[in-house]
C-alpha cells in the first residue's frame, strides 16, 4: 500500500519532481516531525517593531525582505529611504544586503507585512537635529524648493522651512534651488513635525564674531526714520543715529540719504548677543560738517580718517592715564607731607 503523500512531498513533486514510495521510517527527523516543528514556531512581529532582514528580490518598484516571518515582508519604494523621491529601489537597497526595517502594518491575507527603512531614518534624523539644536550648531543645508513664504531646505534628510525674512542678501527664487546656505535653528519641534531655520541668524552671529568697535564697514541704507537711518551691514541691521551722522546739525535726513545708497560707517558699539550694531559717519569726517558738504569724499577717505581717529583716541587714552597717575602721585605726596608734619608736632610736644 502506497503511503499518502505529505504536504512536503506534494511541494517537492511540484517544484523538484516527486519520488514515490520513499522509505523514511529510519529517518531521525521525518516529514511529519518537520511539519510539527514549523507549526510549533511562534512568530511575534508587531507594528513598530524594528527587525533585521535580508533583501531577497526587487518587486513592483519595491523590495522583498526576508525577516524570518512565515512570508517575506515588502518594502515599498517610498519607505526605502528619507531621500527616496526620484530614486530607483536598486539605488537604495542591494540584493542579499542586510537591512534594518520597521514593521508598519499588520499581516495581510497572505501573511505579508509592510516594512520601512525611512521611518527608522526619520527618527534618527530628529534625534540628530535635537542634538544640533541643543548645541546651537551652525550648519549648511541645501535648498530643495521655494514658495511664496520662503524656501525649503533639507536638514539631515528632514524638510525645514526657511522664512523669506530670514534670508540674507537674496530672495527666494527658483535660482536658489541647489544652493547650500549657512543656517541656524529657529524652532525644533518633533511633536508637531515643525522645523524652522534662519540664514540671517547664522550670518549675523558669524560676522559679529569678526567685528569690533572702531572697524570701518561697508553698508547700504535700508530705511530712514526721524531719528536716523537703518543700514544693512553684511546681513545685519545697524542704526546710524542722526546725532552720529555729522558734527553739523541735520535738518532733513532725506536730502542726505535715500534707501539703496551705499555708505561707509564706523562701528561705535555692538550687541553680539542680539546681533545689533551702532554706527557713525561723524567719526569719519575729515572736517566737521563734511558729510553734508561732500559725503562721497568722506567715504573715499574713510579708512585714512579712521586711522587718524584711532590715533587721537589712543593719545587721549594715554593722556588720561598720565593724568590719573599724576593725581595718585600727588595724593601720595600729600599723605607723606601730612605724616611728616605729625612727626614734627610729636617731637615738639615731647
């Protein structure tokens, strides 16, 4: 009597050729035992679990991943990487390559699971961004898109918003796409998936470290107010107060400056913490009132006049130090004379 074929015999016959009447009575581990062993294995794969697997094949634009489950898992193209857009699956994972994936679905009717590499990279990217923000890091990122409000940049694979008001020296146009910009964070909120960056803050803080009182800088008039002019200096906004424009009185600022005019100014004060600078052209006048008579000549001679100004300031400083020294020495002589007088008085009384 021919034994009834097992499930394994049937599969073997279908794919590799069936050999009937095989005697397996002496086998230590027979087909039935194998079926029981497979049935006894408990598979525990839950949503959000991170498991290791091997890429078996490419299929339907994605990849089939063996994670040790009853059926191979499927990795859709859009879940293959944070940078999957516009890429082919062959460029993202390799056949027989080992990968770490996150389970993102329950089993379907065929027992198959959906998995993702992108979600693991996404979580790791946010951790990296939070660490960078904690260090107040200065970094570069590439512009990948622009819109009416500003630009979109990629930071560790995450999309971050760069407001147009925080762009320095340029505006958000298509020509900006592909450029790498120095940036600092304005807001990092993984709970709301909100990432906002600033080019202006990065520029200001970098340049502020290189600026000192007394430096002569180039700028451009951005706006006029009754109390003075706002001047853009390397992406920073500096105030040129009306009292610091000239030694002569200014009755109408608009007769002297217009927005867009290029100027040279001396830095007379700065607030590095808030990125603010106070400017002066009065200190660059070769003669008092020259800003009103011939501002172009003032700017042309700015460096030369600034050098003379620093020499005067240094001479004044040394003069003040000598005067203070003389006062201290004079006080010492007065004290000595007083002590000597007391000694003479004591001698006379004794």
